[in-house]
C-alpha cells in the first residue's frame, strides 16, 4: 500500500498555524529577504528527504524529514535582541510537537531504546512519531536584525 503523505504534512502544518505570534505560516518557502518585516515572524514548512525501510512480511517504515524555516525580524523593537525573540518562538514550536495525553494513551509506552520518541507527537495517531531531530541552525541576526532558525523534523510512519 502506498504512503499517503499529504495528511501527514497537513497535520504538521495545522500545528504550526496554531503557534501564537506567527504572522505568516506557509507551505510555500520564501527566502527571508522576500518576507517583509510586517509579515514576520514567519514560519515555512518544506518537504525534505525520505527514507524507506522495507520490512519482511510487514509494511515498510518511512522516515520523512520535513524542515521548518523560522524568520524573526525586530526592527520595530531594537532594544530586544533578535535571539531573545527567536528563542521564544523555538520554545513554542517545540511545544507544538509534544505528545498530548490523548496520544500517550494510544501507545503502550516508548517504542525505541532511547525513549526519545515517547516525547514526540503522533499527530493524533496518524504517525508513529513526529518530533524535532537533529541540528537546529540559527542566526540571531546581530548584523542585519534578521534572525532565523532552520529546524529539522523526523516523522516515522508505515504505509
């Protein structure tokens, strides 16, 4: 059975739209130079690489690697360091991908030795896990006042 990716990306995007304070949220990526200050803070979801892990006698596991691009420009409040605003939004994005009590009740505990995925959301039971994973690249905008973060996600699911 083929993997239907669109409901997964729609569920991720729905969570991003709920992040308080985000002015622009889109699945169509734009470079920060093309996002005016009035449209920031801005958050963009892009589809990334995929890995298929076939399993004998079972549906394959899929690892999807979407990326979030967060832009925060603070010309209006120069007394606040851009990094301070960036950190507040990073914390809100992390919270958007925490597992809810309802999701935890669907599971019989962590499903990896590390237990890391016991903290990621299942997107309402749609996937095994979805969480931030890997290096978050940041630039706090010291010279140009344009702060940004590139946030990698990992989604594990089966078809």
